[in-house]
């Protein structure tokens, strides 16, 4: 059980790093090179950025759950 949680925790942590790097900061970030910066100047944030934010929040929640589970099981 603990090995499965450690494996999931590692996957969620690596995914979280990748998702955070994809977010656009002040300079555009990596998401603008993947098409996130197209047409978003007048409408604010693009759909790709909103979906990226939602996915990041989901991965953060899963990472938090695995962290708490590992604390209680260790």
C-alpha cells in the first residue's frame, strides 16, 4: 500500500512541476509557445490557460491527499 502511494506521490509531484512550468507568467511562459498565447490579448485568459489551471488544481489536490495519506501510514 505504501509503495503504491509513494509511486503515485512521485508521479503527481513530477506532473505538478511540469504543469507549473507550462503556466504563463509575465513573459508568456511555455504555454504561449504551445498555442496558449494566440488570441488571448482581448479576452483575458484563453481556454487553454483555464484548462491548464483546472488540471493543476486537480493535481495539487491529489498531491496533497497522497502527502496526508503517507503521513498517516508511516
